[in-house]
């Protein structure tokens, strides 16, 4: 491989499917049996979407946005032998406080799941007197201990980096408002202890490119590579028929990830298939996780579709980095430190 995935294990059994033909355009292709999670996946849950997965003990586990049949979302836990077919716990993830007492959010949605050192962290959006970020830690996927909320309302789309940088935990987020935010940029914050967060830096904002002209938000946990942190994010545009969510790509500086090295001017994936265009919220491709193999450079992207399904898309490290670099447009606000 021309490029390398760093500080990540080999995952030889990761979900994978080769493209059917030669790649002449954007080097991402969909799983031909999509969606991998369909409607009414378990009792009392109408839809699972916008969810995150991770390798664990030779298999796969995940945290899933389960939209209950009363419409209220919560986080559910799932397991898979192969990353394609999932079994879910019927009960919601049982979050507790630091003393082991039940401590459930009023609602929880769009979770991410990231391993940092020897622990796993779930991050989601919840109510904290307004839309805010919730976080919990687990070492065994049995006990989930809530941590302090990292930010005041209003904030969404938070994801941890999979390792500390200069001894600090790093998190991406998108400050927002109390409604369905008609704006939004990605910011970086750091913490020495996962309690106190500061040194906030602007990473990148919505652009003049129509596919991401309304707002953007961090998606899957950044992948550390020899070229920098590979970030799959979502970009949103407005149309006469509502918002459209697409998947974009950027590469951040490994040591100062508030600095964007490359940012693709085109989307990488946009709603085109029936399960992306048609659903509870039409026209949504929303990335939340990747599984990637350091040995082969294979990357599987899990993304929510139309607020109704979970699907898979695939790419290879060399192909996607070359495409982002060849189609990169960097703005001044992207390349600066992000401090004013």
C-alpha cells in the first residue's frame, strides 16, 4: 500500500465485498445486499439507523439508535459474528452513574463507539436542558458508566479520536441550537481527564459547494493514517423538497487536527438508492462508524439511510486518500489553527 493505517489492529474478518467492475469515478461502492439492518428489527423498535460498530474479541459489537414505536430514540446494544447480520438486546443500554445507580437519559440518539486505550466510549446526543452530548465508558459491554456531559447545550455530532494527542483526549463536535439546526461547523475540543473540556478550535465549516452548504458534522471516528486523520463526515444541502445528507471526506493534521490538510470538494456518497432516498426522513446518508483493516487498507463504512435503515459501503485506503487529495479544495478557515 502507498499509505498506512496507524495505531489500529488488523481485522482480517472484517465485512467486505469487492466492487463488481472497474472504478472510474468516486472510489466508494455500496454493499449489494443493502440495507444490512431493516425496519422493525426487534420488539418495540420500529427502526434502527445512525449507529456505530467496532471490532471486539474477533467479532463485532455496536451501539444502535433504536427508534421506539412511541417515537422516542434510545441506545441499544448489538452483536455480530461477521458485521453483516446483527442480534440486538431487547432492553435499552442500562446506563448507570459513578455509584452504579441507574442513570438513563430522557432520550438518546446517533451514538458513536470508540476505543481509546483499553476502554470503550459511547457518545450520543441527548437532552441536558437542551440538545447536548452524553458519554459513557465501558470495559466489558455489560456495565456502562455515564461520564460528565462534555459540553453545554446546544451541541450534536460528537466523536472521540481513538487515541490521545499530546496526552489529551480529543473530541469533534458541532455546536448547534435548540431546533433542527440550519447551520453548523465542526469544532475540536480537548480534555486531560474526560471531565473538563477546553481549548476549543474550529476545524472546518460548511462550504460554497452546494452538497454541504447548510451544515456539516463529524461522522465516523477519525482513522489515523500516514497522511493524517481520515475523516468521513456528513454534509447537508437544502432543496425545495427538504434537506439532503451526503457523505464527505477530509484529512486532518495528525498533531494539530484542527488544521485540515485536504478536503474533498465533491461528496463521496449521496442518496441514490431506494433505501437512501425513501424512508422516515428521505434523502439521508449519515456515516457513524468504520471498520478498517491495517493490513489490507480495506475500509467498511456504516451509515444510516433515510432515518430507517443501516447500510454498508466500502473503499480502500489508497483509493480514497488519492481521491480526496486529487479533488481537494482548502479554504483559509480550514488550514488555520482555528483560534480567533
